[in-house]
């Protein structure tokens, strides 16, 4: 039996979990209750680094999405024992920790039913479909007039009544969903599709936005008020959770959005329309949307217009703004029709342009391929 010396026991016992590297093999070495254990450092789920995890009782917790594997047998937590990573024999001899590089057990993956959102995006036949996303916040029990909601609802009515589209409105304020918790900040591959939170938390309702944007809509109309020169806090909370859509370009060269058109409705009592529009255009371009000519309608009465009650009336009574919202919907719908009828070549979207850097290529974003 071959044993490899990985270091002095009195040093290695100071950390409950750590990574040790044997050639190309990465192991999670643990020390618990006076005993060393060694299992593969590559998580069964998405390849997370188990050696950088923590110990919870006898289990190593993956730092990416918290799957657990027994520190010495490699088996999953109770109920998931069949989901196991390879386990290695360890012994201490004359103060040195020795690990057998040949695993005692093999890797085994328990089949997990895929999340419904994981199905391949495919446009079902039918009329053009327009999704409205309202990102205005207000009290659920005491609704108020919202200029951006008014124009969005008008645009959706125009698309349904005038253009024969199917429409759907998601008021983001009605959804209970968690803020992005930074899985992407841990590693590009830790940010998964469907979103890691969506897969782990059945109560999280961001799923409704994902379903609408990825699987249903041809046109996405996003409405926001201007808040201190930016889009609404709900808008940012929503788009942070949509990083998982763009990240598929990077980690899988996979285009979740094809032939989708986005348009924006931006209203505020005070100014900064162009900066808000620029941010929204930038984000929706990165996730793969196209834009019609003149992709937003907006309204602002300027920096010193603090009389918001008059601003509300100005929008409410403005034929030009309502006509403009309806015309935006028409431009988006017509463009979506053209795009659906004439497919872009498959190569047109490779890796989402310059953003989708190949993680395994050499360069600043390179990372080593995961070992099995
Ligand atoms: S839990 Fe380990 S990679 Fe997801």
C-alpha cells in the first residue's frame, strides 16, 4: 500500500478542515475528535472546494451551497448517503500524517430531480408574449398611484388589445425573495442556473421572474421610478439575482435568452433619466436582450420639481406619455417578431461576446479545471 506524507500531525491538527494536494489530487483533510480523515476535495454538486469548507459535527460542509459529506466515509448526510465523494485512508506514523492516494471508496452521485427552471428554454408556438416587470415599492395594503406602473400597465394593455399579444405583469413588490447572497463572489461556478437560492429555498419567489424572463417572454418591459438618481432598490434587488442568467455564458457558453427584446419605462420627479437608462440598457444587454430603436420612454420634470403631487398629475393626464408607452411596446413587439422569424446564427452568441471569458483559458480569469 502506497502512503504519502502530507505533513506534521501537530501542525495539521490545528485546522479542522484544510486542502492537501497530492499531485493532481486535491483532498479535504479533517481533524475531529483526535482523528484525521481525508475525502476528495471536489464536491458532488458543482465541484465546490470541500477543503475550504467547515466542519459541522462529523460532516464537511461545502462552502458553495452547503452540501455535507462525512469527514471519514465521504457519504452524504443522513438521507443522502448514496451521494458520496471518495474517501481515503489516513494514518499517523512518527508524528507525520500519511494519506493513501488510492481512494477506499468511489464517487457516487444520487440522482436529484432537476429544478423545473432547468429545462432547456424553448419558445412555444403562440402569439408574441410581453412580460411587464414593475419594480416600484409601495405598501401592499395601501396602494398608491405610481407613474411608472401606470405607463407600464398602459403599454401592456396596448400590446394585448392593439397587437394581440399575450401579456403578463409581475409586480416585484408582491414577491417574497431573498437578496443575492454573493455565490458568484465565492467563485464563478458557485453561481448556478437555476439560481442557487432558488434551488435551495422553495419559498423564494424570484422563480416567477426567471420563469417569465427565460421561459415565457418575447418582450420584457421593465418599469422603475428614479430614486436618488438611480433605479429603484427593488430593481437592483431583482437584477442582482439575475446574474445567474449572464453567468451561464461564462461557465457553460449557454445562452438562456435568445431573440428577446427589452424596453424600459423610467419616471421620476427629478432628473437623471439618462444615467438610469444607461444602467438598465447595460444590464439587459449583458444577459442577452436586444433593443428596438428608442428603447425607453421616460419622464422627469427636473431637479427642482419637488411638488410630486403635480408630477403625478402630469403623468396621469399626459396623452404623450401614454402614447409613448404604447409605441414602445409596439416597437419591442415588432422587433421580437422579426427576430423570431429570422434566427441569428449560432456562432453569433458565442460566450456572450467579450464578457464570457473562457475560465479554463490562460489569462487573468483562468482557473484550474476541477479534478474528479
Ligand atoms: S454544495 Fe458543493 S458545489 Fe454546491
